[in-house]
C-alpha cells in the first residue's frame, strides 16, 4: 500500500483544491463513489466516521484504493477522540479530519507524522492548532463563518491555510467566493456527492461533476 507523508497530503490539498467527503455503510457503494471521484481527478477523499462498523467499511476501501486508485489519498473525518484516530491510522488512513480541535488527536497523528486537520472557529483555536503542527485547519461549520472569516483571519496571519467545510457549493460563484477570500482548498459533501447520485447509481454524473469542480477551482486559483 502506498503511503503519503503529511507534506505530500498538504501539497495535494493545495494543488487540487478539493476534498470530497461522504459516508455510506455499504462498502461496494463506497468503492464506486471513490472510483468516480478518482476518475474525475480527485486525489483526496474524506470518508466520514458516522455509522456503526464504519471502520470495517474503511478497511475495505483502503485495500481497494491501494489496488484500483493508487494515487488516491484516503482519509477519515468526523473523528472526535484519539482512540478512534489511532484505529483508523492502523487500517490505512492517510489523514485525519476532526470537527473540533483536540490535542489528544494531534498527538496521535504527530507521532506518526500524519496530517490532521482540526475544526476551528476562532483565531485562538487556529493559532493553537498551528502551534501543535497543523498544516491546514478546517473552518467548520463553513456556512456559519463564511468567506469573510478567512479573509479576516489571513490579514494578521497570512501563513495560515484554511479548508472550509460546510456551506461550500459546486457553483463557480460559491467556489470563487471562498478561494478569493484565501481558502487553500474546500471540503464538499452532499453538494457534490448527492443522495440522488448514490440512490440512482449516477457515477458517471459524479465523475463529470468532480471534473468540472476541479476545473473551476484551477481557473480561479
């Protein structure tokens, strides 16, 4: 299985600008979603820890990616404790995303030099996360803070790299507002991987949608 350093993960986030995120309890469905995103040009994907036996599904996806999508950097999100983070690291997670800032998770990830992106909502939280080695912070929930938060935060801290999640749409207008404000990359969930796409197996549609979003981001950046 190919592994990626946290610097490689951070650079890929910055280069592609997109981190699709989703959860599904069926590993076979999840594999098709990952392949569709991969074929569309996505090179990162966040599988959210939101259901019973999610670790078992992730373990299958990790093995699948190593064979079918070797350049896909597969991470896990919605992690709220160090034990769960450690478990996912042991089954192949290449990065960890959390809804809140937790020092115990930072320590677990830093021990193995794995990128972690904590949910932050203030300059104080962002500064603390950066003191603990965070490369890219997650602005969550993005719809509450909006693009102006990023613009304001980067004024005194131009080195800060932020990934808004929540409130990011796939339209050029929405993407432009976030990247013009200084976002490093964006996390997009149901606006990209909709219930309709999954329920009706519209994987070719998803591939095209991912491709279009990445093209828009590259044009904006």
